C-alpha cells in the first residue's frame, strides 16, 4: 500500500505523505520463468554429461562385482570340497597337465596323419623317415623320400591345401649315390588357431 497517513506533533492537522514502497522492477512472473528455464537446462545438461556415462560404468561395475562374487563363492565351494575329501592340490595340478598334454598329443596325431595322407596322395611309394612337431615354434618337420624330383612341388601344393599351414620350406631334394629316390627335409609352419 503506497499511501500512509501521518500526523506530526508540530501541526495539529493531519497530512498525507506519499511514500513509494514499490520501486520499479521487473515483473515477478518473468523473473521466475527465466530462473526455471536456467535450472531446467542445467538439470538436463548435468543428466547428459554426468548421469549417462556414469550409469553405463555403474552397470559394468555391477556386472564385474557380481562375477567376482560368483567366482569367490565357487572358489570357496571348491576349497570346501578339497578339504572335505582331503584332495591333494598337487595331484589336481598334475591332472591338468595331463589334460594339456593329451590336447597336444591329439594335435600331433592330426598333423602327422594329414602330412602322411598328403605325401601318399602324391606318391604311393613315398616314405616318411622322421616326423617331429615343435610346439614352441609351431613347426612340423619331417624327412620324406620319393621316387621323382617333380613330386616335391606337387607335395608342396598338396600341403598348402591344409587349412592350418602357414608356410613350407625345404632344400633342394638330393639323391644318394646308387639310388633313384630323392630325399629332403620339409619344414611346415602351422597355425594351431586356424
């Protein structure tokens, strides 16, 4: 209310004094709408910048923690079984080594059979004298004897048709004196993951 009635001590009558209690300012509605818009934009931007990446990482963290908890429980269960049945951990490790050795043995057998089949496909009278599989270098090394020198390039093409063969190297085939057969040592680099 802008107007107030004031009566002073010095004067007997009353006078009206006009006091402007409402200075000029913006309308309150416009001020509140701007603030609300700024707050709304700040909330949306903070959701996009903070919450979205954080929620994805939080989900990944929850998955990892759940998997870790499952593995921990499984480990506790296995330790309980080992202690209950009084199993020797060295024997378990030894059995795992045997399983790994069996896998390598089956790989060796497969390579040997495939190489023998490739050699016999080219020359039925061929002989494989020595066969070795070097697991550290992923190489199959074998010495082969065939009746004709021309069979060796054909053998190379036949071996290349195997899916796991990466490269083949062999020196020029030689024939010992007094023999009609040719011999060379073939090195085949294999890719066990193929």
